[in-house]
C-alpha cells in the first residue's frame, strides 16, 4: 500500500476546505491513504481518496457547480435506497472470501448508508497548498512542541519500539504527529459503515470493497469489535491512520495483550505498527531522510533528478555542501530534490526518503515527516527561502500546462493534471529550449510563459 496526498502537484499539496481550521489548531495534516500505486516523483495523485481525518490534508477532485450539486444531492438521496440490497450482495461475496455470517451479522448490525461520507468524498474542494505552506503547518511550533511532549510521555515505549524495529523514535512520533496530531484526531466514523457506503457508491468501489473485506477480516480475527472500529470517513484507522489492508499486513501487538489494538487510547500498538511498516519498507537506522544542502553557482539542474544517485562525496565534488558549507557525511547514495524548483530549498535525499514514501508518496508529506522528526530531535529550521510569491497550480491549470507544453512540441505524454516524471522532463526540455533554468518546476510563471 502506498498513501498519497491528494491533488498535490510538483508545486503543492491540495487540502480540503476544512483543513484550515484544523491546521490552525495544529491538528493532523494527514494526507490520504491510497491503494498501491507507483507514483511518479513529485506527483500526488488527484483521483484518489481516503483522507484520514476530514480536516487533514485533502484531495481535490472536481469543480462543483450549482447544477452539479443538485445532481449530487439527488444521487445521494437515491443511493440510500439501494444500499441494503447491495449489502446483501456484498455479504455473499464476503462469505465466498471466508467471512463468517456471524462476523457479517455483527459488522452490519444497524449499519445504514452514510450520505455524509459521500458528500465529503464529493466535496473535495480544490484548495491547493504550496510546499512551504504545507511545511509551516506540518512542522509548526505547536506540532514540534507537542511532538517533544509526546516523545517524553511515551519515551520508554518508543525506545523499546526503536530497539525492536530500528526506526528512530522521533520519526515514529513525526508520523504520529502528521497522521492524527499525536492521537488527538483519530476519527470517529464507523469504519464498516463508511467503507460499505463508499464501496456501494462505486466511484472507487473496487478499492473500498477490498478495504471492507480487510476490515471484516480484522473483525473476524477478534482484534477489535465492529463499533470500536472507528476512523476517518474514508477508512483510515487509529493513531497512525492505517487503512485495513495495511493493518492486516503490518499491524503488530507490541504490548502483548494478544490484540493488535490501534484504536485504543494507548498508542503502543499503533506506534509499533508504524515502525514495523517503515522497517518493512527499508528504513535504515542512523540514515537521515534527507539533508538540506546548498547548490553551487552554475549547478546543472538536470542533476536534480530522482533517478540520479551519487555518494555525498561525489556530490561534494560537484560543489554540493550542507548549509554550513561542509561535506554531507556518507550515509549512502543520494539524489538531489528541489521541491519548489531552483528558487526554493534543496535536499540531498537518501533511501530512507523512499521508506517514508511508502506511507505517502507526496514529496511534501515525506519532507514534512522528515523535517518534523528533525525538529523534534532539536534540529534547525529549513534555512533556504521559498518562492513565496508563487502559488500552487490548480488541477485545471496543471492540465493546461500539459496541453500547452505538448502543443509547443514538448510532449507530456498525456494530459492528466499530474506532474509526473514525463511532465517534468517536458518542462525541462522546454526550459532548456528557451534558455531558462531547467529545474522541471511546474510554476505559474511557466504556465504564463506558455500562454
Ligand atoms: Ca496489543
């Protein structure tokens, strides 16, 4: 499984309309959970869904019009009618997958269609954040202070988890901080009800039905009870917001009570599960996720490419140093990442970056977790300035950018609104052709130049 922040582009991350209040409260920034998808570098999928907590980071999907809203309201109303019949059909499919009827009876007792879930799914407004806006919330003073306090409160447990899985406690705490604001916003939706509603509604029915099967397997195993299985409206559960399939694959019983309980107030199992997950995706203890670096004058920006990996020594020979002007220690091969192009911060990223990507593929999320963990550890703020006069491109603008690049002879090989490697390559080609810095950054200025 991979998780992605929805709707983020190379430029930014899309959040839901309800995010603002939550972020001001220092709450979860939780992006979105997704089925396994190989996401291209710098891309955040726009079509997916499953946000942790409503006000967590939210995807965007479609523009809403009054006519569209009326149509949606009607669809929601009529949807309720067929839900019970769908549950009946689903139960047959579930039984064929080995779910016992007693499990199904308990899981679906009193469960009705939840129109609110569909409304939330459809009203993913387009509110796009740039990476610096995202990071200012992800690593706000409040979230850093709360992270230090959470670490102090659970130090013995986190140290035991670190010893067992080899994942630094600050990193586990940072994931916890972004996923649920350290357990404060785990979601109170009935997971069976939410997933059944989304599976029935069908926009991403196959994904949600798979999650519902997984949820039923969890219930059948006795780890929790149906009404105790709560989470986000889109199916992410517990302190670190596991979707059911991830739970089945990675959750652990760390406190030894015989149940993998990620829903309880006690975060032990959830934190250990997150460490187990990161370990499974290749976390190397002692290796940074990334290090902020400075680039030399005349840097060849085509070198800032995830597919180009060199040792820190080799990068140093190219003139790339840490922010104190020293060589970056040899933590293994690394790439150079410019999440906001040549005008923003630059990072030398190591393989641990990819381990966090397994949680959520958005660059902004990975840098958010990594940087928050550094700050909880007492590290410095990011020093470089960001192109704060810039703003994130909307989905329509990203499509327009792709269309115009393609028309100008720099094919993006598709117009999907996602700024993936092919689009980045097309941007670089266009930039080189026009004598611009080839940083591959999908900026508003670039779009305006293409117009
Ligand atoms: Ca347990």
